[in-house]
């Protein structure tokens, strides 16, 4: 409750309703003096934060430890003690994807390589080197703590990793996700240090040849085999969408494509030309668009998941579609939180040098993964109140149908991502 004084006037400042107590019976606003000091604002802020924290942690605790409990409470009308499911979903999904996208680069989510020819050379990106650099720094700190251990080799590894990172950023930029093999790295470091090499007496002709070699290697990677057809759409016959439209205008009535085919052909020609122009850039943009579509995919899949539950439990008349929707929201929220914990422990495995601690983290990850699978079953059993056998059968049916729906939505977003580049 606020420490401001109650107004003597019994008219609500918000809706102008005549008051019969401290609170307006129409809008709920407290009848207080509108003038506030800085202390009142600070005090009000901390009261709101404390209130939110208490409700949030209570909701999270019951959500994780009691599968299906919050959805059941919501159906019974017990809602004031917990966060609203919609707010909970927005908050948990935002935190989940914010942390996941900051911990993992786009290349970690999708391993797409436009070069389909097999290669035996290991290729690494800037993000790979940055992760290796963090691990090496940790190894160096531990080695320094142990005064008997020689740190020379670790220091050399760290210096070389940092040289590669600086050289790649200097030439290709901070956000580049391109991969480099051993030859690329040597040429790149030499090119990045060409100024210092020139000062130390290396002839310009040799430096120019090194730069030309790197540019040529880049152009070969980007261009691939040159201009290629896509889905048998000939480059020579249809070099541009305008050329295709021109041929359609002079074609006979029997050879005219339908409006849908024309739309498809024009878009495929555009995609083919973008691929032939710069494959590397095309696939980088494609990966970015697809990866950042995951929050949208999950959000769109939510009502479909609720619909699947409605169909599976169609004979349970006491459950409306909104009841299944609330259950689905709570299920998604719990999955976000559990998977976030899983990813955080997975990240700890990569930076911890002690094998015994890594083994513990792996066991924790395994336990969380199994609990996620068990969680849905336990939630269904508690919320819908059916026996084990029926719940297991419906658990498998819902899981299978949800997988099909999510795959269809995912493929749709892949198509949209390709078209929108």
C-alpha cells in the first residue's frame, strides 16, 4: 500500500466516479494525492519489483516442479497468485531466445554449406576461434596457478588464435560467419600484416601476389562453378525475370504459363541469380533469416498444438479450446526454462577444464533432457486426469502430430526465408 495521503475529495481522478471508500469501485484506482516525491517513486518502484519477483518465482517453482498444476489452478479460477500465462510466455520466450542467440552463433544452429563437394580440410570461423580462445585463457589461468607447469605452449596457442581473429575481422568484418581452412588462414594473416611486412623490406611484388592469391581463393569459394541452373531453369534461356516475361508475351496461348507458375518462375530466377552472384552471402542471409524465425515458428505452432489437444480430448467436454491453449502455454514456458538450463550447463562443459566436473554437467544435461520428455506426460496426466495407459497413448499421438505440424511450419518458413532474400 502507498504511503501517500488519501484525498479529501471523494471523486476518482481517473474516471470521475463518486467514491465510497479508499478505492474506486469502477476502475480500482486508489484515491491518493497526485503529487509524489522522488522517494515515493523509488519506494513504489521497489515495491513493484518485489511483488513481481515473488509472483514470478512462485509461478516458476510450481510450473517446473508440478507439471500441469498451474493449468489446473487456472481452470479452477485461482489466478491472482500466479503470473498471467500470456505474460509468462512473452517473458520466458524473450529471455530464452535472447540468451540462446547471444551464446550461440547462427552457424551453430544450421550447418549449411553451399559447397556440396566433400572436403577433408577442417574449416573454422571467427566464432569458433573466439570459443577456443576462451578455453585457452581458462587453461592458461589454471596452468599459472600451478607453478610447476610450463605455460609457453598455451601462450603460443592463445597468441595464434588472437592473430587469426584480428586478421579475419580486419579483412572480413566482425560479423562474418565464413569458414577458413589452413591455407586461408596463412594467406589472411599475411594480407592483414602486409603493411608491417612492407616496412620490414618485403618487396611489393610478393605482397601483391599474396593478396591476389587470397582474393582468387575467395572468388572461387563464392562463385563455385560459375553460373548454374536452378531446378532446370536455364540461365541462357531465362537470364532474368524480365526475359522470362518477354518470352511469355510472345508465346502461343497453349504455351502460356498459369499466373501461379509465372510467379514461381520469376522468384526462382531471382533466387538462382542471387546464388550465382554470391553464394556465400546468399547462404549467410538465408541462415540468419531461418534461425531468427524460430520464435515465430513456435508462436505460430502454439494454437495448432492446442487444436491437436482439443481433437485428442474431444470427448472431454469440460475442456474448452482456451483450456487446451492455457495448458499449451504453460507447457511451452516450462520447456523454455528447462531447455535454457540445459543449454547453460552445456555451455559450462565447453569452458570447464576438469573432466570430473564436465561429467557431472553431462549427467545434469541428460537428467534435464529426460525430465523434459517426462514433463509433458506428467502434465497431461495431472491436467486431464486420465489413467496411465490412455495418457501414454495420447502422449504419443500428440507428440507425433505436433512434430508433423512443426515440420510443415518450419518448411514454410524456409521457403519464405529463401523468397525474401
